[in-house]
């Protein structure tokens, strides 16, 4: 593990509000002229072509022979690569800074970089670990019952999603079709969803596979998380209401899941760990650990319609509101002996805060459509997403004069 000093600075100019400080050094995939693909990192307003650095001798060709995919990388090897990049970008190192030609080849303005889905997951699992979201949904749909079902505080609830529809930020989102049935309709109908929604989530990729029948103890989970991304698990609420009983969401959730292009390593988030949210009753032993389990990641949701010139913030939340941590999610998934695959993607579930203004879905923000969002620039309103609407999620940790962020994940409904 390498935690960059908070005082470290890069010779690349990094604005205080930039997500990509030298304390971060995330990893992604981008295309380069000629159509080739390379691993990249981000610093300030630039993406850094790591193949150029390796081919110039600034990175080890023996250690990193293949930089066109993540498949050969473990957490340990990515940590080593991150440290080498940190040294190259640190203010006192002139190897890249003072080579004008090489610097121009290696540094690509972020707004010109063609970023790809970093990992094509073999599996996608979505949890339901945001307790405020779960409570809000319970209050809406089960007003005469306890907001949380009896198992919620005992077991991290999740379901297996559709890995083939995981897409990178910027991919257009098609309005899905499905069966819906209003309370007064005698029979269901089939057609486009009228209640297209987003879900503000975090996610992580698995770095270490396990065998059939093997369980991963929770204290070993830190070695099995490759890194973290932002997730928008798009939802069709009217389809979901009709189909989710008794087995849970199906078509309502399988049509698209958007993720941010940069994978932030656990090392970069380590300074922002928080003690675990109080869990009552105490989890069963296989879900217990002494390690602080939460991260202080500030999250924001922004909406822009076709008629608007800029995005409007509609929610501000934080990853610290998750009831079940990422470690607990993965330990629970593995506890029955299911094999974990390298590159499997796990999402947290919707991360809502405890008060209005911090909810992580349109369903909650508009309270089932009864309280529309007012968009001040154009005097439009929204209960759910319409064609042409652009939804953007951002997230970052705030350090002393720097940020460790994820950039954004964006999708436009068409």
C-alpha cells in the first residue's frame, strides 16, 4: 500500500477543485491515434498515456508488458504502477517534466481523451445497502408496515444484475420497455416506461478470484478489491412495481448500468476512511471486522434538460450513509462458496442521505411523483426522466488543499 503524502504536489498544474490530484492517480482505458488502446491515468486536466511512458523507458517494460487492458493486473501490481507514476509526476522529478516532446505525446487534455469501459465485468451484483433509501421506499410502498423489512439489519440484501448492459459514462440510454399495471387496470400492458429513474451508487471491481466452495473471510476482503467507481443503475420504476414480486427486479433494472471511466485504487481512499455506521443488532461474526468500513465520499447528482444550458444540482449525498460496507458486501457474497471472478462488478445500492436534498433517486426526490423537481433556468419540472435529459453523478473526497475524485458518470436519455 502507498498513501501519497498530503503535502505532495505535481509539476502538472492541478487546480484545488480538480478530482485528479497527485494523491489520486486513478486508472482507466483510452484509445489513442491509430485505434490502439492503452492504460491511462489522470492528473489535473490531463490523461496520461502509460504506453508512451513505458516505451520511452520511464516505466518498466518487464513489469508492464501489456498496457492495453487490466486483465493481467492484480491489486498489488496496480499499486506498484501507481507508485512509479507518482514519482514521475511529483514536483521534483524532471524525467518527464523536462522532456518537451515526450510530455506532449504522453499528456492528453481530458476533454480530448476517448475513455472506454475500463473492465468488461463477467458478473454484476447490485446491493441494497443504503438504509435511508430502503427506509424511504418502505414508507412509500408499505405505509402501514415497518419501513425496513425484518431481514434488512441482519443481511446485506442484493441481486445478480446484467453484466452485458454495463456501459461507460457518456453512453446514450435508451428508454426501456416492459410490462406495467396501474392499480385500476384490469390487465397489464407492454410499452416504454413512463417512470425512468437513476440510482446514485458506488461500485468496486474484484481483483482476486476464488474457487468453487471457497469463502472469503471479511479480513481478507481488502486484498480482493481492485478499485472503486461511480455507478448509475438506471431503473424503470413502473415496470419494477409490477414485476418485482416475488423474485425482485428483472427488466426494470437490466437495460443499462453506467459507470465512471476511472478506477480509484483503495490506497487513494485510505485517508478518508470513517468508523462503521452503528449497526444494531450486531452483525453475525462473518460480517464483523475491526477495520473502519466507511468512506467520506461526497456525492452529487446534476440534471440538465434539452432546453437548459447547464446542469442543476438536484441532490447532495455521501457514501458514509451506507449501512452495509463494501467489505461486508463482498464477504457476504462469498460466504456461501460462490466463486468470485476477477473483474466482477459490485454496486452498493442507492446512497441516500437522511434528509430531503440528499436522496439518491427521482423516486425519492419527487416522492413517487407527488413533489416535482423545479428547474430554475427554464421553469421546467420533472417527476421522472424525459427524452433528452442528461443525468450526471460526481463524487470526491476532500483533503487539505486537494481532492481524490472519480470524475463523473453521465448518461443522456434518447
